[in-house]
């Protein structure tokens, strides 16, 4: 009798849920038709980017995509879903101009403000963070689709769990730009081989049972990620590394298009370096996020001081300038921790932190810098790396991900930068650059500037529009 009652309860709940979803679907599609009639039957193109005002590399992709769409299509209305409820449309577009030097047609852009962005923030989920953020993106996606159901939906931040919502409830055509897969095979291997990292705590790596639980959890997430991602009709990836993982996880090679992120290289290639015999500027550009591994940069500087122990005069000329943007309190907390670590290592006089700088200020830093530092493991691409190379800065990046497969060449005769894996290798590379003959460094800079043309904004525009063209048929 109890089993029968449970079965009836399940059928009743299933019926209620199905009725609710059917009614919601009808309401959303009616609203979509109404919006179409109000916009003179233009294509309503929604771009899902809850942190559109952050000022990072992902935001450059967003604004270049918007500009490419505006230049290509006349009969479209751009809708940007954002959680930056404290920023006005004019201030968001002005920041895009100040930070990225991108000017847009403001009257053709509508911002839909989302109030539930907190559901996708990592701090809300101290455990099972990826699952929590994925489920949270469903809440955010439901808010977005109820406020404005688009004809075409393009996710530019990696919230794949929103795809089924827009596809099945609104009948939207789906496209996405993947900066980094939710689950990568490298992440699975790190857990499987019990290696600690920023996404695999040491106490988990040490415990076989917890490792098994986490591995099972990751595998289930990867299967769910495959299902929701297959709702997208076109999948753009930002690098060879990302493409390899997406193809391996999703098995959709025909849907996948490698579209390198747009890098502002034309102006940077024309920058002239400001000679400064008093300082040797090492620059790092990147958001203050855990995966960027800023603490390693301080360790590199510490190792470099050890290598220069007998040349104090040379050491005193070296300064590391860390340039980054902060999105919220957690990023600012990481920045303060970095400042404390610099003091702990007695490096405070050799390190300078610059936060949320304008584009013009960034150009001035580029003009003065000699060496660039990038320390993220498996950086999916590395816009900051490319921009530094275009500006004539000799880059040292982590020997993995985009820098390894797409950007930096270390072969003799075609070297355009350096690759390293730990603080000692980074420090040795910096020292090599400092003591290299001027002609050797000049050849590396020239090779770097010649190699970045394939990452231009023009190339991005062509490849992006080619990849999304099926959505407009």
C-alpha cells in the first residue's frame, strides 16, 4: 500500500511539474512573439555575460562580438544579460571604451539586468562548487528568459546549463563561446592521480575514499555537461587546448570552431619602448583570480633575488608590476593577501600592484616593461600574453595550455618567448633575458610581434561571424 501511495505521489508531482513547464513554455513563447513584433521583426540576439563589466579578457571577447554583429547585421537587436545591477548602460559601454578601446552603437544595445547573479558565485558553494554554480546558472537563466526570450542565444561565459532552458522553453537557437570547459580531462587526471591544486584540496588528494567520491562527482558532471552543451548548434573555442578537451568531452568535432580571442595588436605593435636605465620592469597582466596563480609570481621574484645575491645593484633595479582587475570582494581579498605575502617575503619594495587601470595607463606600463610574466597553469588562451608580445615585451608563460600550443615558440631560430613550469625556471628565464645580448632580445621581440597577427581583432571578427552564421538562417 505504501509503495502504491508513493507511486501515485510521484505521478502527481510529475504531472504538476509537466503542467507548470508547459504553461511556462507557452507564456515565454507568447512573450517572445510580442517582443518580435515590437522590434519590427528584427532578430533579437541575446548574449549571456553576467559579469560584462569586469574588464577581463572574456569581456573583450564579448564587446568585440557585439561590434562584429552590429557591423554585419542591420536587422538585429543586441540584448546583453548582465548581473552588474549597480552599473548603468552608459557606464558599462564607457568602460568598454576606456579599457578595450572598443566603441559601440549604444542605441542598438539593450541591457537586461539579472538580480540573481549571486547563485553563480563560487563563494556561495564552499563544497561541490562546480555543481552549485551549474545549478545556480539555471536559476539565472530562468530569470533571463522570463525577462527577455531571444531568437538567438549566445553564451560567452561558459554557463552551458542555460542552453536547454533557452532551447526548449523559448525555442531559441543556441551558440556559445567556450573559454574554458566546465570539466577538463586534466582536472580529472589531477584528481585521479591525487595531485593537489587550487581545485583539488590537499586533504582530498591524500584520502583515497574522498578521491574516489570526487572522481565520481567529476565524471557525472562531465556527462551532464556533455548533454547540455550538445544543445548548442555551434561551439566556438578559444584555443587548441580548449578545442582538444571539448572534442574529447563532447565528441562534436563538426560543431566546434576554433576562434582565437580578439587581441588589440595593431596599435600595440606600433608602441615604442621608453628606455629606462634605472629600472627593469617586469609586468604581469591578469584578473586577481585563484587560477592565475599570482603567489607564484612572488615566489619567482624571491628566487630571482637569490640568483642575484651577489649583484645587489642589479637586483635593486628590478620591479615587478602586477596589473589586474577585481570583480568583487573575493578578488580584493586575494589582492590584499598578495600584498601581505610580498611583505612576508620582504619584496614590498620590488613589487607594485595596479588595480582596474585604464587602457591608457596600461599602454604606459607596456611602454616601460621589458619582461612579461604569466603563471597560470593550463591558461585556456592568454590575451594578456599576446598583447604583451605585440607591445614588444618578452614573455615568460607557463608551459601548458594556450601558451604552449598556440602562442609561444621556443625553438632556436624562431623563438618568440619563454616557457617555464616552476619558480626556479621562471627566475632563470628572467635572468637569461637580463643578461642576453641586446641583439638576441631584439630578435625575440621581432619574432613575437610578427607571430601575433593571427590573433588580431580582424581575424576574430571573420572567424566569429563565420561560426555563428548558421544561427541566422
